[in-house]
């Protein structure tokens, strides 16, 4: 989807979003404290736009957090598979260590995908 994009650090986005929420809360309270007849003339303007941007920012923060957790979960799953392979290797070869497994696996990967740039181990732990 094409649109306007603003790049913020996660901390800055959360800080701004907290401030927008506080401002929206204050504006609603201020407006509710006014006599009903004065609201059309003296209530803070731009509250609906403030709410729109706050909701959009909350959504962007949520999407960012979800992507981070998803990538983290994938990395944890890769590491667990890696550790499981090491355990299986060591169990099948009494007297061998995890260092032996890593060395043999690296050599096997290099033989399967030789690369003059030294990229033969790319994607090895998958």
C-alpha cells in the first residue's frame, strides 16, 4: 500500500504514542467538563485526527512487535533444531563431542556448496 511513511525508532514511536494517548484523554476530559452549549465553540479541535494518528501508530507498533517476535521465534526454532542435531550426533558416536559435530557438519556443507567467496555455509543451520 502506498502512502506516507515516517521512520521512528521503536522507543520514539512508543513515547509519541503514549503522549498522544495522554493528550486525547485530557481533551476528552476537558470537553466533558464544559457546558454542552460551549462545546461546539470552545472544545479542542483536531481530536478525531489525533485519535486516527494514535490508532495508526498503535497498529504500526503492534506490527513491529509481532515481526520481531516472529523472527525471534524462527531463530529459536533454528537453534533448537541445531542443538537436537548435535545431541543426536553425540548419542550415535560415543566419545565424540559437539565440536566434532560442528567440524564435520561444516566440512560437509562446504563440500555440498563450495564457494570461492567463503559463503559455503550460508543457510547451513536451517
